[in-house]
C-alpha cells in the first residue's frame, strides 16, 4: 500500500526522519500522480509506523492524503484528506530506511511511506494557524511570525522534537530538506490550495542556514522591516564557512570558521551560543574563536539565551550589532536603528515576534 501522511502526522514523521540515522528522505517525483493507494490496512500501518508518529491519544486518527474523492478511505482510525490541486513534481518525499530494507507490513502488499515536502507542509501549517486565528487563540500577526519559523527549520540545520516541538530537544547539524528557492518555486507552481497566498508571503522572507530556533529568531529580528519588529540590517549570510586570509594562517587556531551570522562587507559577526558553551571546554573554545576573529579584523558578538529572552535584552543586543555595522554604514544608519528600537509600534511588533519565536527551553546547540 502507498501511504501519504498529511498535516501534523506528516510533519512529525519528517522531523523524526531528519534526526534519525536509520531513515532518509528522498524526493518522490510524481509518485502522487502515478501510485494507486492500494488496500489500506490500518492495523498493519500502525505497526509499521514509528511510535513517535502514531497519534498519542487513543482514538486519534491518522491524517492521510488521497488524490481523488473516490479513493478516500473510510476506515476507522483514519482522517482522509482529498488533495485535488494541480501539484508539481516532488510535492512529497519518500521515507526510506537507510538499510535498504522495506517497511514491515502484514500481508503481501509492500508498504511505501510518503510525507509532504517543505512547501506543502508550509501550507498545512498556515491552514492550522489560520484556524487558531479564527477561533481567537492567536492574532493574525502572531500566527504569521509562528508560520515563519517552519521554513527556516526546513532550510536550516536543525529539527524540532517530533513529539513536543515547543519543549522537546532539537536535533542539530542536519542537512536541510529544502531551499527558500525550492519552496517559492513550489508555491508558485501549485494551484488550488487554501492558504497558499500567505505561505508565499512567508517563503519570501526565508533564507538558508539557521542552526537553531534562537538563530531563526535573530535572523528575523535582523532583517524584517520595522513595522514587523525587525531593524533592517544589511544582508548577511548564515552559517557559511569563511576562509582566513593567508597572512594570518600562522596566527589563528582554526583553519576556517562558520559564523552564525556574517556581514562580510562590514567585518562583523554574530554567534549564538547554546547551553554547551557554559562548560569550561565550551568557554575556552569560544575564547579561541574570538581571538581568531580579532586577528582577521572581524568584530564578533556572542549571544546566549539571556540576550534574547526579553525584549530589553534583545534590543540591547541589536543596538550593539548596529554600532559595529555603523563603522561602514555610517552614523545615520545607527541613528535610524536606534530610532526603530525606541519606536513604540515597532517595539510592540518585536514583542509579538519574540513571543512566537523564542523557544521555551534554551537550545543545546553543540560547540563547533
């Protein structure tokens, strides 16, 4: 049987597969057009799925996608979704076992498992958040900030906990499953899906490279316009390796560095340090990194959870980065940033951004 997980169950399995060395995600091409659903054996499917994917509450149905109303399953324990839109190739990813072994399944029919691509998942997240807005559980602005976090995760190197994304531990140093360009291309090509317009707006603000939820928060604080709570710093790169100049190779302790945020033209870097940096070993590594940056004329500004956990701390850190950038951007740039930071409307927008993007538990991102 060919099973296409939908919505929250798809997202749980995607996060699990990213973090698991036993699983891999592969683009599924046009599988959603070519493969018939087959006979759905729900008990066998539940046995085959990892326990993190099976709904925690007894009686909670699995969310599955079907591509015609006639093929939708009426089986007990399944919530069938008919996706009738015109979808491009690679709308789904196939979940494979790295061992090459097939999924265990009762009966003679082999099991193939598929999850939604990052572009389709973004639309599903938007649909879920829109329902919360309609119910009065979230404001429209809060929902949009929360929506922005998912594509940064998909295009970054971390994955939230599949069972408890708000409080559970993240997995780090993972290959991304999407690019901003790929998500945008999917959203431009797909037609007939509710929520796609707002998903496109979110995708246009995403960039690759975020290494933790806190880095996602800082990325948007750095680049969003003032009306959305940001300070509109110059463009930067995230977690892109930089090579040292030849003349300092005998002085530095690292052959290359990968700053969390790097403004190359302004010779400024920002690094978010997770809990691991509290240890003596982590502290000494941070000192070596700072010395190497200084030897190359790069001003680096480490941040920790305490620098992003409140609006006062975040604003102070943003002002510090702005002061460094002003060496090349000029005094008018720094005055503009300070005016933005003190503007009540912009600050309130940043308060909402912080409330939706700050992880409840500090990340334990490892030392490089």
